[in-house]
C-alpha cells in the first residue's frame, strides 16, 4: 500500500526553469552533451521565492527529491500522512512520513539472565544464524526433497536415480544435473563412500564447488559514483531490491542516490520514493516521460552531489517485447553519455520462482544490455532454487553471470550476498 504524498505547495518556482536534460539521443550526440538542466529541488519554496506557483510555468516535470530531511525512525509506529493529492510533478514535501518499513520482527521476548558460564553470541552471529535459518526455510521444499533421499537408504544406483529426478525437479536443468551426478559418482567410487550421510556431504561439497563461480563480492567502491542499472521482468522485485540495497549500501557508509527510471508505472515511482524516504536518500524522479532522461539526470546529480552509488530503476518488461528491450538499450547508452564508464554494474533481478524460464530471461537481457550480475528474489515460498545450478552449468547457452544477492523475503535484511556454500547446504536440506 503506497502512502499518499502530501503536495507541498511551493511558494514559487523560478520562471523558465526547465526540468530534465532531455535524453533524446539526438541532443546527446557526440558533438556535445547538453548541459544538465537545473532541476526542481524538493524544498523549492526556499530556493525560488519570486513567483507564485499558480502563475509559474510548469517546468519539465523533473523532481529531485530529498527523500526525507528528518531521519526516518524505522522502528516507529507508522502515522499515516494526511491523504492529499499525489503529485510528483512539482516539489514534494520532504518530510512526509512513509509507512514503516518491513523490518525483521522484533517480538519482545523475556531476556533470560545470562549465566556467567554461557558465552553470549555476538549480534553479528545472531544475524547470520537467523539469515541461514530463513534461507533454509525458503528452500525447504527442495531441501526436503533432496535431503530426504539420504535417510535410511543404501548407497546404490537407485539413490543416484532418485537424486537425478530430485535435481531436475528442483529446476537444476539437465546439464547441471548430469555434471553434479557424474562428479558425485566419481567421488563415491574414489573415496569408497558407503554411508548415505557421506554421500550427502559429498553432494553438498560438489554443489558448493559447482556454484562457487557465481559467488562474487559486489564491487561497491569500484567507481564513484558507482552507477548501477537494474532491469528485469514485471514484478521480479526490482524496486524492492533497490530499497533493500540502498539500506545495505548506506550501512556500509555509501551515499546513495536513486533514479525512478520506471516512468511507465506511476506507482513504481511512488514506491521508489517511499524507499527513498525510508532510507533518507535523494530520489530523482520525473512525471512520465523518458526513463533515459531520468537516468541521465540522476548520474549528473550523483556526480554533483558526490554520491557514491546511483541506482537506476527501470520498468519491468518481457524479453519478447522487443521495443521495450530497445528502450532498455537506450537507457544504458544514455547513462554512458552522462558518464563514459557507466553503468558500471548492470543487474538483472530474477524472481526465484521463475524456474527454467529464468535462463531465457538471463540470456535475453544479457544479449541486450550485457549483464554484470544477478539478484535472485523470492527464494522463500515456492521457489526451488536449483536454477542457480543451471546458471552455473551454463545451461542452454546461458552465461554464468555472478549472483550478487539472493532474497528470501520482504524484510530489509532478507536480501543478502550469495554464498555458494550456504546455498548448497540449504538446497540439500542441511
Ligand atoms: N516473498 C518475497 N517477496 C518479494 C521479494 N522481493 C520482492 N518481493 C515482493 O514482490 C513484489 C514485487 O516487487 P517490486 O519490487 O514491486 O517488483 P518490480 O520488479 O519493481 O515490479 P515492476 O515495477 O512492476 O516491474 C512486491 O510485493 C515485493 O514486496 C522476496 O525476496 N520475497
């Protein structure tokens, strides 16, 4: 549910003020880039006091919004803002309370007195173990299907046959399944493994090694601002992931700026603004118009404000919608006009429930915009998780694009870096 943004009525907007630099590629030709046009600042009334809003020409509707001037108390109960017009084509009140973010549940529990003999786990350890529990829970369907095969059985050919079926059912695909089972048979022979538990441990190691090439730390400090373009099919979790990443990057000390490049769906822009408010970061938005313009302005704004990260959201699209795939290529090209080395990272967000279709998505988006990484969401619920094994195997000609993060829920800390060993353990129910 989106909050209603209360329109702040700026007392004035500077006459003739233009909005975004147009992303029209004609005007962004190699002959010379247009000077980035001034943008309408969030708290515009202080900046441009000369002319009443009613009489002012409506500027090109670029909005640069300081998402929240007062830090948002993430744990505070949500006070619904007074419902008013949703307007983002002029300055928006900066201190609108957004809805409370989904935070890890904080159920008050009676705290037992720590015994002097019992070492207390460090907060980081608690956080880690809770993440692993959630990952395991998210992948429990596959975990039970595969892990259950090793209970009370002999190590014989029928175990391998059942494993083959379970891996295929988990969306691992034929290539990965064959590769994994060939390696497992060889290990069983070589090490003369006779216990089902030993075979399970061997499978976990082989799977972890198989997935390891997909594990890569995200190069947050590679450039400044690091421009990250985010793409994916409709509803994959792009905007939500951007919000979670903004939170995570800020926690690492980064200064984040967001670009509402999904100009197709108005609610997506508002959704991103909510995330901006929650994280207290600037959001560059435009009412309708060209997503490339928003991206272009955001990169320039990021540089001017010395942001360390600029994340550009884009509208969801299917690889079969060729004109929309062309639009995505254009956004990428125009970002490159604002900064020759950008976008530094091009991420595809994939819904973990998509199964083998994820492979087709990766192939198509990779061909269009040359992906640098994946974010796999919704590995909770019905996701089977084996798709990552298929990606690692280069199934159906897919390039094994690194998986930077995986998501197992809607809470802020439900998106975490992909760790092959943890994922492999969860997949086999360990
Ligand atoms: N269960 C679960 N839900 C998620 C996860 N990530 C995102 N979602 C939910 O998925 C839904 C769609 O997420 P969005 O971020 O709006 O997806 P989008 O890709 O930006 O959508 P479009 O802009 O329409 O293409 C929202 O309800 C999110 O809360 C996840 O890891 N687990």
